[in-house]
């Protein structure tokens, strides 16, 4: 059984789910970032063998989250789709049509190459950023914000390398929380990660197969 991790951001209680998403109970909102649907097809078209199950895994995970939390709102923090219209876009369409009551919003990222009408025809609201109370959702980290605003973003695909005895090490995706901003892990299964260098005042949460753990 997958077990979420309750965390606090300012005065808000959030839940980090092992499938690399965040649930905001007070707002009945599910948040995901950097899904990169279509990236597998994009690479296969270039002659790079990528299993077709990669996209299926993304959609299975999304369905599992939607069925578990039954949110009224779903926010994607950019880079939802990776390339032009292809079969994987149609699979995403079929997936979301199963949840017609969910209000979907896309915060534009640097991989949103499709014309807006493709997203709008699927029922998406398109925004460059979203602010709910003192929480500002963007795709990339924002500089120069007033202290009263807390930024939650994606884009960086953060990960942390853990080391143990006998020089064993592993790198896992993480949620990177600082005093002024937090970075979501990439939701997509074929996105890659970037090892971060947190400060001593930051808090990290690592995503394992069935749980989320705080990393000291």
C-alpha cells in the first residue's frame, strides 16, 4: 500500500504521494508537474527505442491518484506534453475524459509547444501562473517575490543522491522545500532527474516505491 507523507508549507497542510504528486486537502486539489506525455513517441520517432509502457505507466499513475483523492481540481505545473500531437496525446485525452467533473488547469511550461486550442478542447484552463492565497504556482522557480508569497514550481526534476556503506549509492527523486519556494519532482516516468545541492536549512522528501520519507 502506498503511503503519503503529510507536510506543512506555511500554514497549509499538504500530502506528498509516492507517485510524485501533491494533494492539497483544503483546496480539494491535486498537483503534478513535468509529466512529459509524448516524450516516448518523440524519441521513438528519432530512432531511440523507448518502451511504449512508459506512457501507460504515466496514465495508470494519474488514474490511481484521481481515483484515490477524487479531487475537484487538478493542476499541472507545466511540461504536460512533450511534442506534437501523437498517439500518446490521444491516450491522455481518453484518460481525462473518464473524469469529466475534474477541473483541469495547465500552468504553461517550456515544453508546451501545442496550440492553446488543443488543451482548451480537452477542457483545460490555461494560465502562466496561479496564486491561491499566499501560494504561487509556476513552472519555473520565481526570483524576487515578496516574503509573503510562497512559490511552488517544477521544471528542475530534483533528485538527491543517498550514500551508504561500502560506497553504495542511489539517486531518488525528491520534493525540495526551502524557506521561500518548493520544487515538485517530475511526475513522468521518462523525464530524467537533476541532483540538487540543498542548503542546511532546506527540507527534502524522497520518493520511494510505496512511501515518501524525509531526508536529513
